[in-house]
C-alpha cells in the first residue's frame, strides 16, 4: 500500500515538474515572439529598463533543528538533527531598472526544491536510521534591486512567499550491524504531517548583468549570474518541532527587453560648460593594535559518555604508561593531539587531555584525593561503571593509589541539564547527563590551564589589517550628478605618476600602501580628472602628505574564560573568587577589558541572546565593583553578548562538551604601552 502511494506521489511530482518546465518554455517563446528584434545599422538604443526571461539555479539546503514526529501516527525511534541536500530552482524573472540609476525592482517565481537528507542517526536498538525528503515549493520572490556603483553589479533583497508543492519523505530503518541476519528493515514513504502550506521568509543576494547583444539592436539580451542567501528565519516547514532550513542559491538568469531609441545629436549645440565640482583629500594617521595573548583555559570537570557505553569515548586523549611517565601539561601537543590552530581548538585540546592533566597533577600532589560521580538514566550500576572506567585509567596509567579515588553513581547529576517542564531538544539534554563529574577539595587539581609563551599551545601574535579609517579618502562634491566618472593622477616628489580609477561614486578610499608602496611617507600632487556627462573634462588639483600605516603592538594581553551551567547567568562562587584573585590583578590603569558572552544553540535564539548578554554583564559587574573598591576607575569596558550566533560561536554544538564550553564568557585584558 505504501509503495503504491509513493509511486503515485513520484509520478504526480514528475508531471508537475514537467508541466512547470513546459509553461516556462512556452512563456519565453511567446515573450520573445512578441518583442521582435529591430536592427538599425545607424541607430543606437538605450539599455532596456523592463526585462523578462528565465532563471535557473541550484539550491544548497542545510537542515537544523529536530525532526522526529514524521506523521500523525509515526514517530521515529530517534530524533533527526542536521542534514543537507541539493535542489533545483527554475522559473520566470521580471525586472525593472533604468540604466545607470541606483534602484530597481525584481520578481522571480517558479519551482523551488528544498530537498535534502538528514545525517544518519542510530535508534536505541542500534539500528541505522535514514530520513530524506523531496520538499518543494512554488515560490514568489519580489526584491528591491540596488546598483551601488550605477553599474552592472547589483545587490537585491526582499521577502519570499513559498507555497507547498511536495511534502513527501522516505524513512528507512536498517538492521542492527551486530545481528545482520535479522530482517527488521522498515521503509516508509509518506507525507510529513503538520506542514505549513505558506512560508514567508527572506532572501538577499548579488548579481552581475552581462550584455550579449549590441546597443544597435532594439531588442537586447542579457545573462545575469547571481548568488542568493536564504536564512533560516521563516523557513520552518512544520507547525511542530524545530526543523528549519538555510539555503544558498547560485544560478543564472537569461533576460531580454527593448531599449529606447537615443535621439541623434543636433548639428548646432550650445557651448558646453563643465560641471562645478569640488575635490578634497583626507590622509589620516591611524595605528591599530595587535595583541599577543597569554591564555587561561577553564577545565570543565565532566567526562561525557555515550549513553549506551561505559567505556571512555575515543575522542578523549589517552596515553600508555610510558607516555604518562613523560607527560607534562605544559607540553600539550607533543603526543597524538588534535590541531591547535585557533583558540577553540586549543581549548578542546586541553579539555580532551583532562584525564592526563588530572593524573599528572595527582602524581605531583600525592595528598590530593578526588571523587568520581557517574550519572546515567540506565541506572545506578551503569553510572557507577562509568565512574570506575575513569578510575581504572588513572590507576593503571598514572599509578594513582586506588584509595585516593572514590566512586559512586546516581540517576541524574547534581547539576542537571534537564529542567522540570522542559520540552525543547530533550535528546541533547539527556546526552549531557550521561557523564562522570570530577570533584575534589584540592583546588590545584581542577584549576585553570595556563598557557606559556614557549609551549605548543601558546597563542601567537595576531596582527590586524589596516583599518578603513586609516585609508586615504578622496571626495568629489558639488555638481557630482554632472560627472560620468572620474580618476586620480597621483605624482610623487620624483615625478613618478600613478593612475587610479575610474570611479563612479562621490567617495573612494585607498590604503596608504597602494600609493606609497614600501615608502614610509611622501608628499604627493593629486589631480582629479572628471568626465562630464556633457562631454567636458573637469580637473581639480591638491597636495597632501601620505603616511604609511604602521602596526603598533600592545606589549601584552591576557585572555580568561568563565563557564556557566545550563541556562544560568549567575557567576558561581568559585569563579567569582577566580575573577577577583586571578583576573583583577592583571588589569592595570588604562587597560581595556573586552567581555564577550556566548550560549549554546539549545532553546529560543532570542532567549539565548539575552542569556549571553546577562552572563557578560554579571562578569563585568564583579570586575567593575572590585576595581572600584581599589579606586581604579580609568579602565574601559567593551561588553557584548553573541547568543548562539554560529558565526561568532566559540565552539561547535554537536557534542555535550562543546555545548558546555559555549556557555561561557571570554575576558580579554589589553594593556597599552
């Protein structure tokens, strides 16, 4: 029955697609026939304002969120999260844009495929689960068109109205690889339930018009390659769960239209007067800062386990006895480590060495003891076995006396991620509670990891590019509308001439290096040469000194981190002491303290943004109050929350430890010379 239904759905989809393509082709032929080309050997035509045509593109679709309730009667044994896929977009395009103006209008409509396949997950029976969909829409996309340089390059943006065409999916449950002879394969081809029939989202992009016919033809043809970004806001296909789609589209449009005839120039013309324009040059000296940081990394005192296993996961770095005997946390990176490029990679390298750091510190502090508390919803025995696995590693590899390590188990951790009444992304939160907590009354065992300048994990100086406000700015004012284009003729003291341009806007900026080359400074004669729209030429001259931008390095910088529990913005007592005892002493007079808050991706994005801001503010309040108590007030604070923004996120959000480290505030202390 399901197979027959799936066959009918696919046949219907193919027919719909073929009909859409046929309609597009017929429409294009009718439009092209209605606008017959008129050739004129001696007549020139403007570029057309109205253009019609076809567009085709590829959609790169990226799925996020949670999908588990597939139909009203079927729930997947395991929730699906991330996915991706390629789809096609094809349709009609209409555009209005007067030549050499800034603004215009675009409209695209057609078949829009958001098909994709989710990353494979595993059910509780250890069976592989696959889910794919041929999701597609009829889309209408009106856009505002903006040509910033009055040229063929343009950007566009506007809403997207998508009407559901296809909501089918294919679900497959494979067999347990440990029992390959079992015939427990389950395939379901059906339609998603609770689908939104209309989606209203947005899109923004850029394109380039390339004329492929002469202006001596009244009917002119243009091809326009373009790329567009469709963010996930508004792209939530269902009225239940949290599945959302982000799309990057790349394609090309083929357009045509009729241009207006350009009137011939009369034999007798009045005298031409150049437009009255002004010309100014601003050459500032502006030095940015590059900081060499000494970093402190917090040790998250949890070891996360796979829910079905009592073995330490392979992502944690484990040594043999010989390596453990030579291990020194200062030299992290000397064994089989992950990449250390970037702060987040350095932090995770430290974290995945937590058992080795703990073992090394216990060897060096023979009186210190620890308690390992396992937690597992499989029961107390399973939780205790997880704790015993960590103990066994420390005893067998680092030779720690077993009496110094106490183990116990419980159903849920003392500081739980799952909160009463919670309903979002419960699978991720349960994943975080399968762990072993490391507890000790000896602060030295779990103190922050400190980098050193000569260690493999030390950060390097990160120079900045010359900022835009250090560029030389050239401004053309006055009757600028009478200027078609302008260029610069730059002459140094040795009469060496450089030419820049042409330009089409009032203001342009050039880096000092593009003019000076390797010279530190120089005095230049700068001539602006403008081409008037009436055929005249305008020349304006000035002189200015240009100084090369030189990077100045702050002598030192210190970077610290404070981590928070799930959905918490209050600094713990231990971290408040850390801020006052460790961070505060390095904040000298005149320092800048940059405080940036973050969150993981669990929960509502707006809530996570407010949570990250609250975390940053709580850290700022503690530091600011402590500074005031010592009469230090000449310290500048730069405080910002980034929420769960992926581009700003410190870490990924796939593994429990990555989400825990994203619940953080990063403090940069920069002290000028």
